[in-house]
């Protein structure tokens, strides 16, 4: 029987989603409680808590955990955790809530009730302190910084229990898998070593190359798609799935690839977010995480290999999931194939740089997309999407 990596900081997963038989009663009670309207990021964190992806957390962080997480990537008890998981509210609402009180957690954009928080602590978080440590900047042009700087002045902390997963299980049926489910899938396939490949884009040739490197050293690869809020212009998940299915069918050995999605919202925290991605991938059962160029970065806030280097700074035993650090990939015309600067000796003008941004530009400009950039079966799927309803 194959052995998967254990959940982070625990012998077992800690999903906070109530059994279906208990949800109706809590949902009815939640309707009578004071309501905290959550941001899209807070909703995504609640859903990750509910599915057990943030094991062993039992809710939103108190001040000691928040501060330790920001300062040295450790919770108050010493457990490694790289990014705060917090919930904020207005000063008026915070003042009205008593310690020990239960409050209803609602999606701010829909008012849907998703869970209940037992408030054990209220505190004021220094958002500048948080941003300078987590994002390495306080520039509000950074989307993650802007989100933190815009949050309410009071953080509410305590254990949560959730009774809804929002629209995700229905919208992404067949793709939305909880950590317990991916673990079962790996075991059924006989996989012990599994690499997670993070994506919010259809896979072009560089992505394909990264995934195949991972398969060379692991039993299989989990192509793990972001289902939370994305940036404008990103390809919808259903189109991504169709494109990745086409790629896997024609260019991967059968039984080496699994697709799944999860409901996180990107913070674009670069190196720190790469660590968070590794932590919760451990909960999904993955022994490795593919860390490529500028992982989870945005703009020019991080160097192309900062997410590689941060793993080297961690104390031994911080987590089980290990990075597969892979250099910038490209197509080399002289090598006649995909390569990195570690494997290709040729000049820059012999290399075709490949990126999702450039791929979108090519579609928008009506350019011919060469097979060195993206497989024709993938291009056909994306062409159909861009041509529908006159998208350019």
C-alpha cells in the first residue's frame, strides 16, 4: 500500500464542514445571528478551512498567531505557517460583538450564509506590518496589498464550522475535489509521490514541460487549478479543463495526470504564497510542488527565482512537501525542443519565450500560434472560446 505524506501538523485532516445531517439546524440558527460580510478572499479561506485544506487550523487566527505568522512564519505554538488566515469587520460591528458570541459568516457579494464563527478574540491588526512582511511591499498597486489595506479595522478570531461550499461543487462538478478525495484518488492509482502543478491558465508548452519533468521524478502529477477569483482576462475554468484534457489525451502517458480544482483566491504574494501552496498541497496528499518562474507573483514585485530561494531559508521539518525548482523554460530552435538555461547552451535569439500573457496577446491580435508555443489541440479549444461571442 502506498504511503502519502501526512497532513500538515497533524495525523489526520481537519475539515470544518459539518456533516449534511447537521447543516440545516446550524443554517437556521445562523439566520438569527449577527452577520459578518466576508470579502471574496475571506470566503475562499473559509471554504479552504471547510474542506480541510488548511489543516490543522480550526478557524481564523488570533493576534499571537497572526503576528507570529507575519514575523517568522510560525504560529504561536511553533507550527510553520507562511500567510495569515484572518477575518476582518467594521469597527461598529466589532464593538457590538461580545467574546464567546457566535456570528454568522456571509459572502459579502451574495449574502449567502456559509458558516458560524465563535468569537474568542478581537484585535486590531497593523496592515502595514502585515503587508511589509507577507508581500515585501506596502504599495497598494499590488492587488494583494490593496486587499489587506482595504479590510476592516477589527479582526475576529476563533473556531469556525461551515455548512456550505458555495457554488463550487455544482459549478465545477468533476473538478472540485477535497483533500480527502484527492488522497483517495492517489491511493487508488498506487501513487506515493505526487507533484502538484499550480495553474490558473490553460497549459502551453512550458507548462507541459514542467509537468513532464515532475512525472519523471514522481508517480504522477496533480494539475491543480485555481477556482477562486482571478484577474480580468483569465480563461474560465471550464475552458481550461477542456484544453488540459486535450493536452493530457494526446501528449501524456495515460494514468500519469489528474486534474482537480480548489476554491482559493490568489493573493499574488510571490515567495510567501509559494510556501502556502506547498503547505496545503501537503494536505491534498502531494509530496512535491512544481515551483517555476515567478511563482504566484505579479508585476515586478518579486524576482523570477525568489520563490525558489525562500524554501532554502526554512528550518528543517517545516513541512513535508518539497519544491521541484525548475528554471525558466523556453523552446530552443537549435535544440529543437523545450529546455531551460541549465540544459540549453544556445543564444537568446535561438529561444522562443513562452507565457500565458503572450498567448492571450496572440489570440487577441489574430496571430498564428506556432506548435512550438502551444499544442494545436489546445489552440483549437482556445480558438473556439475566443471566437465565441466575438471575444478578442
